[in-house]
C-alpha cells in the first residue's frame, strides 16, 4: 500500500534552499498537493533570485530541481469546492493560502478514503491539520 502525503511549499523550499531540518526522503510517499504549490515555490525562488540570495546559476539549478520534483507530485487543481471549503472555519486559525492547502488535503482524502499524512514545516498549518485529524510530519 502506498503512503499518501500532502506536501506543502515549506517542505519543498527547505529542500531546494538547502536549509537545515529538511525532511530527508520524500520517496517513501505518494505525493500530492494543490497547484498552489507550484506558484509558491516558483515565486519564492524568483524572490530569492531578485534579492540576490541566489546567483543566476543557483537559481537555474534550483528551478530545474523543482521541475524534476514537481513531475513526481500529483497537483490538484484549485476548484470552486476547494475555495468554498477554504473559506469556511477550521478548528484553528490559519492564513488563506494554508486554508487552500488544507482544504485540498481534506477534499482529496475524502474522495479517496485513503489515509493521508501532511508534510509541512509550517507550524500553524501543522496545528490545523492535526486538529482536522491528519498525522503531520515533522
């Protein structure tokens, strides 16, 4: 049985930017996420490049690494249903983009009836996910 995991941008960016504490191996899970993930990752890499935190070469390399990783992730379109769920209350307070991520995970888990783990370094998202019944790593 595949272990399904919802991946948020904090996990991807920590890996791409070679920050400490990154989740070491993602290959243990069948990964899925919102299309929002692609926007968040590319916008952050562009910002780091624009601020000169990444050289042209480092930016190009990390973008290529992102595209390779993105090809292994099932990206879920942001539907009207996801937007509607994201606008509703959650057990704890979370920001709008985190609400879209959590609503996507809730919707996918409800449709497939498969257990889902949330992979995130984002503390408020992790707390909200736990409050919704998801196991969270780290």
